[in-house]
């Protein structure tokens, strides 16, 4: 049990998995756009339909970023506050 004398700082609050997934999706899209910029800048276009290549990379990277960041948030929450039940915030836990 947590010692009540110690203040719970903002850094100790649980991370929201949904928010982390949104951030990860946007980071994945940004990485995908940077990768497409590389293709344009160095005239290194893949063979085949470029629309399929671009859309599959953006969708794949955004999904991967969302999954990775949601997993990072869940692991961080379990490490930071192992006593809190999974899937609930520390403020909603039953006392």
C-alpha cells in the first residue's frame, strides 16, 4: 500500500492507452511521410503502383505506432503503480 504521507505527483498518474494510441498513430504517419519524402528527394520510387505503396505504408505504420504506444503505456502503468487494477485509473480504484 502506498504511504499516504507522500504526495502523488503528476508524473505518477496513469497514462491513458487511448491517448497513447492516438499519439502513436500520428507518430507512425509522420514516419511514413518522412519515408515518402525520402523517396521523392532521392528519386527512389518503388516499382508498381505508388498509391498502393504509399497507402499501405501509412496504414501499416500508423497501426504499428498505435499498438506500440498503447503497449508502452500499459507497461508503464503496471511498473509505476503495480497495486492498481489493470484497465482502471488509480483515482477510480475501490478503497
